[in-house]
């Protein structure tokens, strides 16, 4: 008889047909990532709405935050690289929408376009931060997860993303 802790009686998986045989735990991980991705997307949208802008998609919110990161101008390729997005056209569309809404500014230098947060965009980001602090950060203190725990989870997620990136390259070569 196997140890109950090492072999749970009920598997919570994304797709039963992917959870058969060896490696079934990957399906459980994938289901967790699906749930986390959708919860995070919903959170970003609702936080941004509470901050004062209900017109942005989760990708546009990520692009806005990334463009603001460290107060440095970014190119399309920089943003795609940092967010691990292959489809540059989706980020380019987000950048155009953010420019049109006045949340970003751009300068063209040669063939490159450099983006930065506008004063209006910076104000919105600060409002988002305030909502985030009130609704999320203050509540994290009530959980068992502290700073070091969150950093460990983040490191593991980055490592897992590397495995999925490698697997996607392998699948593309088939």
C-alpha cells in the first residue's frame, strides 16, 4: 500500500486523458497554471478598473507596467522579451492602443520606436498600485506565505516556464 501523502487518492487535473500513466502530475500542474493564469488575468482587469480604467485587456496592462518598469524606455522587442511573448503583433497592437489612449508616449529613432509611460500612464499605474496594496498585498499578510515563500514560488515558476519553452521548441521541430 502506498503512502497517502505521496499518492493522493483524487487527482485534480486539466484533462483526464493527459493524466494517464507516468507523468500524470504534469496535468495537475497544468491545471494549477490554468486556474492561476485566469485568476491573475481577472485580477489585473478588476484592479485596473478600480484604478480608473476599464478599457484595458490583461495584455495591455502587462505592457503598460513593463513599459514603466525601472523608468526606462523600451522597444517592442524589449517588451516581448521581458514578457516572454513570441507574437509581437499582439504586443504591437497593445502599444498602439496605449499610445492612442495617452498612457504611453513614443519616439522614433532610426528604425526603432522607443516607448515610455506618459504622465497620465504613470498616474494610472500609481492608482493601480494603491488598489493592489489595499486588496492584495495587505491580505497576503494573513496567509502562511511570506516574502521568501513567494520568491521561491516565483523561482519555481520561472524554471517550469523554461521547461515549457524547451518543450515548445522540441514540438516545433517535429
